[in-house]
C-alpha cells in the first residue's frame, strides 16, 4: 500500500473517531422556573419546576365577611376585610375593620390556604358586647387569633374556623365589683369571606 493511501486511511480513521466522540447538541435546554399556571410567577417556558411559585394575587381583594362567634362577637361585629400584598411573597396582609377598630396582621399563604397565628395588643372592645350583663364601657384587651383558612379553586371564597382568645389588659367594673385585668374570653368562630 502506498504511503499516500496509508496516510489517507489514517486521517479517515482519526476523523471517524473524533466525530463519534462529539456529543449531540441539546435539543431541549433546561429552563428552571415556576410551572403552576395559577402562580404569580408562572413561567410558560420552564421545563423544570424549581418549587419557587407564589400565589399572592389569588388572595388579594376586598371581601364581604361573616365572622360568627359567641362572646368574641364584640371584636368582629360589622366586620369588613381587605387582603393586600406583603413584601414577603409567602404572606399577605389582613386588615379587618370592625366595631373594635382596625385589626391588622399577616398570614402565611400556600396556593390554597392562609395560616393565621397572631396576637393584636391593646385592642379596644366594649364590655357589653362581650356579655349583655356587662356595662357599656370600653376595655383594652389583647386578642389572639389562630386559623387555617382555605381559598376556593375559583379564588372567590375564603373560609374556615378561627380560634379567638381575648384577655383584658385593664380592670373594669360590673355593678360596683371591679373585674381585674386578665379577664379571659375564648371562642371558636367561623369565618367566611366572599370577594367583592
């Protein structure tokens, strides 16, 4: 075999080896992002879900609310509700307007729920609203609320049960008898809100 032919055969072999070792170009590049279409940060081009979806917009609205309690009705009589954006994407802000004034707190959200675990200090409540036998006087109290509320699939209704604890922070008088600070009221309420 001539040297030119040998050289050509060697070049062809080297070329075949090189060509077979090269990787095929990726046809589907990996794009990370949120793949849930109901999320605020949905990425239609994402091929891998990063688990970083957030859902504030599903909750944000003014609501007509009905909060049914026993003794704690004093806190929620004639209530209104506005849920607004929080700087933390896993939370929303609540502002419940009621006979007791503005009750402002936040809750931790998932796609369909909001978890509330808060205490509001120094809220003014009317003693007579706590119990009809009490005098018509305003009393300061600390109010705790714990609840897991669920948002409907169409994002229009927010509902659940709510535990409310109220402890007076100043004394008040009933029929000449002083009731010391620390008088407790505990209640289980039902919460239902419908977007306006």
